C-alpha cells in the first residue's frame, strides 16, 4: 500500500499551538491593572470557568460571539463588585490578549520543519481581533498559509459548515489529503472526524480517550508528530 501523505495539516490554535492559558492570565491581570481593580488568582479561576462554559455554548450555537464578549465580563465583574461596564472592559481585555502571542513549547520548531512537506492552516474558534493579532505577532506567522476564524465566518467547530469553509480556503483538497490536529475532543476531534477527515488528538494531559469517534493517532507532545507523519 502506498504511504499516505497529507497535503494539508489543519491545526487548532489555542491549547495546540498557542499557550492560551498563559496568554489569558497575562491579559486578565493587565485589564484589572488598567482599571485599577485589585487582582488575585481567584479572578482568573472564575474567568476560566465562565469563559469555558460560554465558548461551549457558542459551539452549540446557544450564544453569539457578541453575546459571549459581554456576558463573560458581566459575570466576572459581578463576582468582584466592580462597577465597570462589561462591554468596554471586555474590549480592553481583547487588546491585551491580542498582544500575547505565547506559544506552546516546540510549536515554532514543529511548524518550521513541517512546512517543507505540508501546507499549514490554523482552524480556530476565536475572535478575529485576537486571533489574527496573535498570529501576526507570533514566531509561526510565516509558516501558516491560512487561518479560519469562527467569528469571521459565522460558524464554529464542530459545525460541518465550518469545515466546508476551511476546505474551500485550502482549495478543496481530497479529504484523505488532510489531517486535523487539535486538543479539544468536542470541537476539533469530533468535528473533523464527523466531517470525514483523519484526526490526531493532541493530549498532553493524557486524558482518557472516549470510545468514539475512532481517531487516526494520538500524541502527548508536539515533538511526536513529525516522526509519525514521516511514516504515513
């Protein structure tokens, strides 16, 4: 059997290439300091939970990006007693977050090596202002051929329509020529598998793998990916 060679590698952004937790912590502290509100780590923990729940709701089409932007800071500011308006507070947070291009260890070296044999796209459930700014400021920007941002196209992973746009942006390659790499089981892995493309689950925390869908490969570190791809 001839070896399979993926023409396109579709990477998730946050938690796969970008260190979102680190960027989020930096930006949240900065926006509190900007408004002269006392800040402590409990605010970060509260925001992470609120944010995760709202992004999950967005993936299920229960909230819109505009609703998410405001609601998460309504809920967070209510826990602090601060009187700032959530909309402007959130806009300043996005400015700080967009200026934090923190990457997962090994991401630069990974994409630098892979671009010789593959084209690389980033598929992200995110906000345009943040994701494009972070990519432009990052050390991987020259390795990425395309970025698909959910807010720009009106659909989020795992929706089929999201992957329709990604494939169109990539020139409609054959599905067997595409591999999705991501850390989110619900949006990255299930979405791509249901669309009919091969998937590689990036699982650095070594979480228990769900029974379905069946996946193509699993890695615990980015360093594992090139060796496996070379065998395909």
